[in-house]
C-alpha cells in the first residue's frame, strides 16, 4: 500500500530504529512509489524490524504507530 505523505493513516511500515515508550523511533513507510523515513511514536515499545500500522499523522515527517501482526 502506498500513500501520499499527507495521508499516511492506515499505511503499514517497518521499524528501522526501535521505538521506546517515552520517545521517538523511526519507521520506513511506502510513499510516492518509494520508501521514506519518518519519526514514529507509540504507546508501547516496538522492536526494530517489527511491522507497524500508522494510526495518526502528527506532522509532515512524524507519525503515531501501533504494532501490526
């Protein structure tokens, strides 16, 4: 699934920098036919390489994610 950077909700990506419960990590998301890195926050820690689902976009380069099975 690809998306425009302004509408990332529902996009599935992969964690490239582990996401702690108290700060940002980083995810790669499919955007405009390629992949781009975004700062990512979550309510729970998420390990590197885990798949995640974007649940909210907080800015042009920041998202809130949740683990995706």
